């Protein structure tokens, strides 16, 4: 059995690229965790949907928050005809988790409950030089610390 942390790697660009190149090894490994929830035969889409549903309840990592920002901000407030979302946009030595450009630039730095805040000051310093707005998207366990900043 894989851990939720290991399963969440199914959503990484590395694993998606593997699947695009015809390598389903990791996807099949993840699917074994969810056999009772999958049809026989199953599709990659079905594996992703079952995994996302599980992870959204039990392991809200970076991918969950990126998806939420994209869904609620990009698709909920903007038009994909006039706005663009960029994932992992490099700014100096930092990497902005999600950037939405729509006449202005907005950076979303994600700190899930599994992240530490050691680099946050430097990240914010870099982002504030470039983006019109900078937001921190986080879980409840970091709110008090972030609000003090």
C-alpha cells in the first residue's frame, strides 16, 4: 500500500509526462490502492478522479490547493480567454506555486500543512518585486504564524 504522500505524486508533472510517454507503471501501482473503487478495466482518468477525491479528504497537499486556486479563481472569476494560469513560475531563487495573469499579475504561494515556512520570507520578498498582488494559500495550522507576518 502506498501512502497518501506517495499517491499525491501521481499529479506531479514528472508522473503525468511518464503517462503521456506511454509509461503507466506508477499509475498501475497507485491503482492497486483503489482496486475496489475502480471498474475493471479502469481508465487513467478514473484513477485520477478516485485519487483526487481521496486526497481532497485525507491529504490536502500542494496539488489540492493549486487545483482549488485554478478552479475558484481562474475558472470562477475570470475567463480563460483573457486570463492565464502558470504553475511553478520561477522568480529569482523562488518558485511561485501558481500565477494568474489577467491584466494584472497575481501570485499564489501555497503552504499546505505538510510544508514548513522557512523560506516564506524570502519567497514573499521576491514575489512582491514582480507581481501586482501576492497571496498565501494555506491550511489552518499555519494561519496564526502567517497572520503575525
